[in-house]
C-alpha cells in the first residue's frame, strides 16, 4: 500500500510540472483540414495550384503546420455546387474536420461557407471572395486570405484612369462562348480608348488570341485582372499577350524573403513557376499554421483560434498583409506587365496601384464577436 501511495504522489508531481515550451504543440492531436477544390474539368488548373501551394507549406514543415501534425483531406468538387455541399457536409459530420478551405468559385463558396460557419467550424478562403460574404454576410468564422473579388478590377480601373484613358470598353463572360468575332467587331466600331476584360481560363486565352489576330492589339490597349494573365494562361496565349498590363495582389518577382523562398521551393517541387492561385494556397496554409502555433494546436478553443487567425502573424508572399474588420485582406495591389524572358512569356512587376487597400464592402459588415 505504501508503494502505491508513493507512485501516485510521483504521478501527481509529474502532472503539476509546467510543460516545456512547445510541448503542448507536440502532444496536441493532429489538426484535420478539409480542402474542397476543383481538380477536374475546365477550371481544374486553379484548384490544382491552390492544392499544390497549400501542400508545399505542409510538406516543407514535415507534414505539420505551426509545429502540429496535419491531416489534409483533398476532395474534387468538379465545379459543381451540389457536389461541394455534399462534400462539406461529409467533412463536418463524418470526418470532423477543424478547418475547411480551397473553394475556387464564388457560387460554390456561397453554398458552402454558411454551412461551415453555422456548424461552428472555421472556413479560410484561398480564392473566392464574393461581396455578400465580405459585407452583410460576414461571419466571425469566415476568413479570406486571398482578396475580395472586386479588388483586382478596382485596381485596374484606377490604373487605366491614371493613364488618362476615358472611354473604356468592358467585356465580361458569357460562359459557353468561345468565338469573340461579334464582340471584337462591336468594340472596333465603338472606337474606345482602351479595353478591359475579365474572361478567366480558356475564355481569356481565346479572346486574347483573337484580339491580336484582328490587329486590335496595335490599335487599342488591352487591360485585365491577374486572373486572365496568370502564368499558366500565358503559356497558352503566347506572344498575343505581350505588353498587356494586369493587376494582382501578388507577383512571382515581388522582392521579399518569403516570396523568394516560396517561388524557389515551388519550382523545385513542381517544376513550374507558381501562379496567383498557388500563392494563395500557400498563404492560406501559412495563416492557418500561425494560428495553430499560437494556440499550441488546440484549435477546439475556437475563440482563441479565431483571435490568432485575425492577427495574421505570418510572412505573406505578397508583402504587407493584415485583416480588415470583415476578415478580408488589407493589402497592396500591384500592376504587372506581360513580357518575354528568354523562351518564356511571363509577368514582370511594373508598380503599385493601391497601398493598404481595403475592399468597399467592409463598412457593411456588422460582425458579432
């Protein structure tokens, strides 16, 4: 009996000793992260880059974020709203994930994010930033580490205005469209000072090529958001995109240590230059990791985890970054120019349009904390 008492006392003493720094993180259970993104179909390149950027951050830390092991589950939504909703429900109810991220498209985000936040879980957007979620539909469990959807367009509007263009022709998607002969004829007849378009993916490739083939590139300057001139897009457009200015919160040649390390690591891991989407996936992982570290892996303490996410205590590849009151970025927006570098068509950083820019919907957010 005496021996038993001594053993219990020894155990009690051991329990009362304060843990060494970092010990809580080392003993915390793995953090479960669910990634719903587009890995098939026409928009697959965007989701693949978000996934690869996120995985690079995890892999470079030995399968951990913030010093805590991570269980990452990646599921293809096929760019389908119902599929995305079903995946989210399964992740919440069966997989018991702690955080969800990865959705590319705003219509999918609008269907999934409220389900996640109502379930008391955190959603970190690595891309989609619809105005409804930035404004009146903001939520304490929703964070966007990429942008509010309007940001790049706002910046290009400012850039074009600063350049002295007054009559600008605007072109937006009619998603099934692949032939822009009618649009090109209309804009030629309109005789604008400049053309601004947002046509993501293959639509943008088709338009840029047809615009150049029509001889308009020499007559009317073409401008667009970074979505339409990312590195993977430029491989397809080739010389047709040379000289085009586009706006983005990130560029592969931004001169800061975090970005230089990211670009080098991404090229080594995947054999290609990262895109805007890859940078957002990487930053999403870094943000989550900073919060995991701050709470020593105890992400179940939702109040503390949210507070740590709001601090955004990580070195973003885009440079200066912090969250606004609606938990969307306050950040710089840059202008890039499409240039030839050896055999490659790529973007080159050309300047800064906005410094510490906050989206227009933040004032509509009345977040309860």
